[in-house]
C-alpha cells in the first residue's frame, strides 16, 4: 500500500495542520473565514474545469487541502469561544451565589473527595450554561448519582494552574474539555436536592440497576470495583491502592475503559453475530448491528470522552474488517480520527486521544516487524508470541507520550501485560455473563466465586509487580520537540524495515536499493542529540524562586549544576508533607541537578538578593533594609509598621497563609504603595536580578 494513495491521509494531514496552526499562532478569525470561503469557491470552479485542463486537477487538489486547513483552524477557534450566557462571565469567583447544578459525569474519586462534572443550569435564578467540576468530601458520605440536581449556595473557584515551573496545568486541562471552575460543596451549603433517577434514559437507568445488582451479588469489594471499571467504566469503587499498583506495573489501561476493552467487546460481538454472515448482504448487516451494539454500550457506560473515541474508532474498524481490503485498518483509523476532529478539534491536544491512536497505530505498524523476527509452528507458542509483540509494539508507541506527560515509564510492563492480556477477554466475557444472569435473576454463586478467586489473584500479583520500585523509570523529562524527534526517528526506522520483513527470511537482510527512511531516522537522532547538547549548555541561568505550596512554604536556589530546596511543611500531616516534598523536588529548575534539602531559615541571601522570611511567630530583624519579605503561615504583625521600618522591595504572601489575612495585607500594601505578590494568583516568584 502506498501511503499517499488514499486521499483522506492528505486531507487529515492538512486538517491537523490547520488545528495546530490555530492553536499556537494567533491569527484574526476573518482571515480564516476569507480563506475557507475562497478555497471552497475555487475548488468548485476547478472541479467543473478539471475535465478540460490537465493542470486544473493539481490546482483542485491544492484548493481542497487549503479548504481543510482553514476548516481545522476556524473550527478550533469557534470551539474555544464561550456563549454570552456562560456562567464564567458572571463574576462568580470568590463570591457565594445560588447555583443550580445537574451532575452529568462521575469521575474516579481521590483520597479526599468524590468528584463530578456538572452542568450549571442557573445562577441566582438567571438561566446560564457551562460545565464545572464539583467536589464533595468523602467523609460526608453523600451518595449522589449522575442525574441528580442540586441547589447550593457557594462560590466557584479557579482550578490550579502551573504555579511552579513544570507543574501540571489543571486549569488548562479542564478548559480543553469545556469545564470551567470548581466548586467544593460542604453539606451545609446544599439548599435542596432532587433525585434525578427518573430523568435518566433507559441505558443509564439500566447501568444503575446493574451496579446495584453487582453490589448484592456476593463479589468482594476489590473484584467488584475492577469489574465495574472493566465493563461499565465506573471507577469510583476501585481502591486507590489498586489503581496505584496497576499504574506502577504498567497495566493501568486495563482499568481505564478504552479502546482495549471496546476491541475485546467487538471481538466477542463478532463471534456472537457470526451467523448473520450467512444471509444476503450479511457483511453489511453485521456491520450495522455491531455499530448499533457498540454505541449502545457507549451510552450504557455514560459516553465518556475515552469511550466516545474508542467506539468511533472501532465502528470504522468493524466496517474495515468486513470489507477485508488491504490497508482497511489504516483507512479506518484515518476516517475515525477525521470524524472525531471534525466533531471537536480540541481532542487533538488531549492525552487520551494521543495515547489511543498512537497505541493502535503502533500495533498496526510495529507489531508485524516484531512478529517477523521469529515464527512459531506451535499455535500456543505463536499465541503468546503475538501477545508479547502486541504489548511491546503498543508500549513502544506510547512511551514517548507517557514520558512527555507523566515523566515515568514502567519497566515491568511486559510482565504485567503478559499476565493480564491473555485472560482479559475471558474476564470481560465472564463479567458480561454475570451481569446477564443477574438481570435475569438466575443463581450466580458459582460464577462470583470464580471471579473473586481470579481477580483477587490478579490484584495481588499486580501489587507484587508494582512493589519492585527499581524497575519503575522515573524523572525523565522530554520537551515537545524532543518527543516529536523521537517519534520521527522511530517510525522512520520502522518504515525502513517493513519492506525487508515482507521478503523471505533468506532475502530479508539484503539491501537491494536505498531507503530514504533510514536517512530521515538518523537525521532525527542527530538533531535530537544536538538539541539536548544545546539545552545543556544554555541552562546556566541562576534562579532564586519563592515557590507556591498550599499550607506550606518553599524557596528554591539553583544554578547550572546545583540546587537547594528550603521548606517549612510543619503544619502538614506526614503523608501530605512527603507528597508535597516530592512534587517540589520535581519542579523544572531542579531537574538534572544535584539537589539538596534544607529547613527554611529567617534569612536567605544569594548574590545581591536578600529574602527575609517572617513566620507565624511574627519575629523579624528590623535592621534588614530593602529586602524582599516573605510572609509565611499568617504571622500576626503590624504590616504598616513593618513597611515603614524595613522599606521592603516587595512583599510575597505564599500558600501557607489564610486567604482572608492576605486580602487584609493587600489593602495595606496598596495604601502604602508596596507590591504584594500572592502566589495563589501569580504562582512562583523569581527574585533574581540581572547578573550584569
């Protein structure tokens, strides 16, 4: 198959180019409107003239590609615009309002909160639109469900942004999925509650019935949580420790309902509907039935973005499999990506979308090369060899994205996947059978006993694998361009090898003609190493940072090779202090440097900069003049007198202070003509002045 023979490959490329261009380059919307209009009219003109002039065909192709470039660009801009009645325009931050909410999607809980995405229906009796993140304390034991309506008297907070260099920008992530703000709802703030189970559709009501029956089925807590995650996409009952062990063992994709599970369900459905192939037009009828069943499953699980992506992808794959044409899997991937990006171009920048397509593309492209390294005549050996090569191909494909976003890679992923992937179809099949029997009211004691035993064994084995910390590769940081160069080098090398693996074993390693893909791969590696060397030589900038840390204080000093982190986390419990310290150690200015830890002193001096730290005791040296002042842990001080005594350059209030206290300081500083920087609002503050 020649890669560019299929027109949708080129169309998708230009659609992607337009989306990326619009995301990173700010261009007037009118230019995109004119561009899409002119290119559309020209493409119609050239289409009518293509029979009469040979050159017109080329011009027609150019105008079509230009049309899709501008379509991707303008579609992204329109998707990013908010309607005038969006609640975020109503000055909701920091002020309590009467908010009417409808819970739309349940998220996996964290250690402290149950979490939902909710639709904001009304704000102070005014009809509004928009989605927000709603959090309920787990300690309050509030058993809310999707569809419930709440009226609360509360304020909307802005989610955390990249306050310290290299932090995860949670606000940006939520914005990419149309979620704005977050609401921490305490029980006294709830004015009214309305059960929404009557408004749920048939499939969501069925899901709730299934969850209730699973709870009464006799399954143990951990196996039940795993089954709910595997089949229904509901992870609220999965123990956080189980989630962590699956993540560290490199098999977290097993718990996250996605393309793997939809692919297995498609395989099961193809087997169950095989008899349809015997009738006239059986392939088309089976394709329609499979697509209907897949989308019914998506609605049953709540239509999360990951499921929507997976079902869209495998809907095209189901058609491609029935067509049985060469290259149909590539065509299916291209068409599904095209449809999804036309629906929402922002999907391109979501890590789930990138991981899904990269994993499937890598399996299709890389697995044949790996499988061709060795062939087995024994079917059992060949079965496990194929599982091994599929696992390795998928992990090779997603490794770069995983390192870019998560900065770690599980070294024992092969062991975990070799354990789970062979039995996963059986587990999903048994879970579906259990649900079917429960709905019919048949006895299931024998099946629950088997699932309890098997899943408890798997959970314990995965926990043992994840406990081998030495095999978890951590603290690897890649830039966007480094990640892109790695993928160019990888896929170019695979495309160089593919033609040779299509030959017989005797001819496989004879180079018959040059392949420019090898040159591209080597060139990418040269550029990559050059880029890394350049970065290393240009990281000699000194840094003196006051960091943001909620309920704590932290200051960082760093140069080209050394870094020191000063902390005061004494008000935290031990677990939170350890987690906070690990996060602070991983900030961008500490990477690839010899890091030392120290307690936060009252005075830190570096070069020509002085930082006077005033802690909760409120003591300070009044002889220190013209220093930067850091207020930590809400000290009880007369700020006006402090300003008159030491005449500070500026005052910084970090995350350890009560917000109402900081608001009072802000009023005083404005009156005295001194800048007050609040790390909650501005993030980390750089104190270094020019070295000149």
